[in-house]
C-alpha cells in the first residue's frame, strides 16, 4: 500500500484539529456522571417504472442504523462505551434481494486522567456482521456472523486537546476468528484463529460544522510493524445534516484496507435521506 493513502488522512485530521483549537472557547466546569446518547434511523429509497420510454428498472432499498455512547465521567477516570449497528438491503428489477450494508461494532475505552492532555488508557473493540454475505456472478457465500470476527485490545496514551478531537496510540493485540472461510480471512485452511501483536492508533473527530451539520470521523490503524503495506486501515466518515426534528441527510465515505483480505484498498460511499430519532 502506498504512502499516498495515508497522507491525505493525516493532513485532514491535523487541519481539523487546528480548526477545533481555534474554535474552542474558555473551559467549562467539568460535569461528572453518566452521559448517555442513542440515535437510530431508517432510510428508504424506491423507484418504479411503467412503460417508461427512457428505460430503467424498479428498485427498492432500505437501511436501519443505531448508534449509542454511554460515558461515565469521574474526577480521575473516564469510561466510554460505544456501539454502531447498521443493516440494509436492496432489490433491483427481477434480481434477488441483496445485502447493501451489514456492520456491528462495539468499543470500550477506560482512561485514567493523569494530566490535562496526555492520559493512559486501556481499550477493547470487537466487530463483525449480522447475516451471511455473498459475492455474485456466480453466487457464493463468503462470510457470516463472526466469520470473520475482529477483536483488539490495547494499552497506551490518549491525547484530547479539546472536545472535538481525541486520539490514542498504544501497543495492541488483534485477533481474527473464522470458521468456514479461514483461507479468505486468515490465509490458511483449517485455521480458525489468528493472533497478531503490534501497535494501534485511533483518532476520533466529532465536529459540529454548522448548527445543523455534524461531521464524525474515525480513523483506525493497526500494524504489526513488519511492513508499511501491512498496516490495516479503517477510516469511517459521516457527514449528517438535520433538515427537521426527524429528517436528515447522511453522506458516508468509508475506506478499508487489510492486506490479508485484499491487496487493494476498498472504498464504499452512500448518500441517504431518511428518518432519525433520538432515544437518549
């Protein structure tokens, strides 16, 4: 993997950090206790044609998502627990229903408040999918729940210059679990578990660009430090604009790279309009 894949990401995150510092106002008195948020949404798209001279195929697609964050802020510690669940399907013409998105991810980070900006932490993450995944032409099943599943545990130092940007860097372990598709995800047949030792970097951006527009970005890097092109990259960006209390527009751009799965980076993007509801 070329360095050009990483340079724009770091330049962008550095720029956002500078903007955040410039926007940050005087410090507020800290508030202790649990802070809870849970937001869900559903997006629907449908098209239909009848004797349409310009051509086209009937289609329908839907997607549901749920995001939550429960954080317990105390004087000396901060315990953050977050989750992301997304699932969607699409059907075009006479073709069978296909999965368009499928992701479940959990993260827990415990930080000890030792200084104003730099603080030690321990963290654990896990991610997989809900239902089987297929490739088409010809159709073949290539994944399932916890096949693969990815888990990481890390310890290191976190840096939080303001309420918009936070990042952490530390030593990490990564486990890949699989069952029927071991050759595809761990590189060997009849091997259901792979453990890797390396370093982890995670940067989160939560930037309210306008009163009704929020940019959230999460850049995750994991490397065994053996070769530069073996650094795993997961960069997830969501730009959300709230039109009304329950209506919003979301643009999602995701870049994924794991040499064990594919020698090329993978990119997905989606533009969606739908309903959103804040539970907490």
